[in-house]
């Protein structure tokens, strides 16, 4: 690509061992798996905290690079090549120096494994204060390169509406705290209903994450939500793809 930036390496010298679990994102209008999100785990399946606690400033870039590599390599072996199922990869904006340079390892891995670029979603979480201009540059660059983009934990981060006013990603994932007990909390239903209407006006697809009960699932379906992720449908599975719950049975239970 002819672009270089300080610190850009392939991440192969990372001193933290890890692997991935996958959790499906279901289109509840059809029962199809829309995507699988890659979630970092220890080599024996330990939770994300076991790994993330070892990530510091000195290895953040290498970790971000190797997360992408591991997610794509595993997905290439697990996914049905004939299906349109997408792979959702979390990235750390503060680990991306210059997006066109830092994407080179991702592109090389996708080419090596034969994984289509248009089936990759890059999502980021606003779990720390970020340079909004830098984040926007990354998101716009990824979109220009043909990747899908998503904002995770919407409603809980630092930028939220301010970022959304400047960039409309393909997907916005509503934070699980907005979803928790939505079937018994009228205030949350009102907030989510208006958020869904706003995203529809903006042409952004909503995704509700952290759905744990049939009551929550039924309310979201009644509100017109299609993309759902959560334990009520499937838990993350280590280095494999989960079997998803039978939707008809769940909705019958929730009726």
C-alpha cells in the first residue's frame, strides 16, 4: 500500500496468548444467523478479562492486530463458505495509528484464508475517551475499503449521539443495560422505541445485544427489532459456532 506509520508491525511478537469464542447474531424475523461476533478468550477458554488484563500500552497495537488475524483464521475454517454470514471483529481505535497502514495484516489474512472482505464488520466500543476525529477517520476509511462498520454499546459510551451525528455506521448495537428488563420497565421501552425510530430515519440497522429472557425478546420483536444477540438465543462457544435456540419455541413461551 505504500503507507507506513510509527509502530506498525504485524503483531507477531505479542507476549499474550489467546484464542476466540464466537457468539451468533440472529435475524429473528427469519431465524438465520446474520453474523458471529469474535470474542477474545484465554487458551483454555478463560473469560475476556483474563486476557484484557494483560493488555497495556506497549502491546495494545500487537494485540489488536493479532485479534483480527485469529478471528479471520478461525472464521475461515468454521464458517459455511456458501452462506452470507458475516464476521464481527472488535477493534481498539487507540491501537490504530493510520487505518490504511494498520489494515494491511487484516487484508493479508483475509486474502490468505479466502475470507471475503465484504463479510467483515468492524465494531468498536466507546469504553475509553477517544479522539473523535481519529475514530471518524478510521470508520470512514474502513467503509471506503468495503468493510461494514458498527458502534457497540450505544447509549453507554462517551460520544454516543455526537459521534452518530457525524458518521452513520451500518449497525448500531444498543447497550445491554437499555435492554435488561425492557419487558417490565416502561421507561426503557420508551427510550428504545424512540432510539429505533431515530436509527430508522438515519438508515442505520439496530442490533440489540445482551438479550437474556424470552420476555425481553418478545418486546424487541414487537418493537420491530430484527437483529438480536444474547444468552436467550446462544452463548459464546470457544473456537466453534453455537447451536442457536429454536425461535418459534421461544416466542411461544413468551406469548
